């Protein structure tokens, strides 16, 4: 069975990706399960989600010698000019916890109601070979910033991201339902297609 490295050390992402890619004819591995050729510290220096996803996918693929799937994703809030954007994981400072980031965002949105709280989750996934060949694709989910955090599931900004169609934040819905709607779930559907075609091509 071919191996596929999931290029992230984020436990929440790893769990979701394993769920989303379950059933593929690949052995899914995380960085802790493989011996890297060199110590890996990937600086996300890209100006866009696509650039960062490609940087991560190529970095892990080169260091492991394995086909690698990586993603870069984040939250964009219209009233904040698209912030936190590519800085979602370190918004307000790397030392802040996500609950502290929630507080920062909710304070900045005081007085904003309804459509003034529009936001979007974006995810770009990239698939890279050890030789550096790479393809990428994007998916997104529109919603609103909730008035307060709700729910215990998910990770990251899920507790403050309200999806009107679901009548709940992403942290309030069961994982299976979240995966059908979320930006990462939608991007993973494309990943499945790309990986299945790759496997079929190798067999031809």
C-alpha cells in the first residue's frame, strides 16, 4: 500500500484528515510516524493560504521522501478587513490561547450585528511529491461570527464560527456533519479525487 504523509503536527487537523481520507488505498502517516531526513522547521512565510500550503507540502515531502498532503487554512472576517487571515494560528501573538483570541475578535466586533459579522473559513490543500511537483486546490465555508463561543467540539475558531444553514457553530455539531460542511471537509473531497486518480494512473 502506498504511503501518504499528512503534513501537519496539529492534532486537530490530523484527526480530521484521518477521518476525511478514511477508506483511501493509502497508508496515512503523520510526521511522528516517519523518520525525516533532516530536522524540520517550516516557516510559513507565504502571503496567501496557497503559498503556505505549498511550502508545507513540499517541505514535508522533501524531508520524508513521501508523497505529502498539507493544508493551510484560516478565518477571514469582513468587518476586520479579512483578518486574521493567514495569521489565524498566531493572531494577537503566538502566546495567546484560542479562547483569548476569541475575546480579542469579539471585542473588535462589539456593536457589529447580523451581516456585519460575516466571515469565511478558507482551506487550501496541496499535494507534493518528494521531487517537488505540487498541485493545490481551495474550498471555503461562509458563516457569521457568533456573539459568544459555543460548543465543545472541533478546534481552533470553531466555537465562534456560526453556520446559519446548520443553526449552530462548528463546535456544536457532530464531527461527521461538520466534515460534510467545513472548508477542510470540502477540500478533502477534492483530495480524495486527486489521490484516487493518481492511484488509478499508477495501476494503468
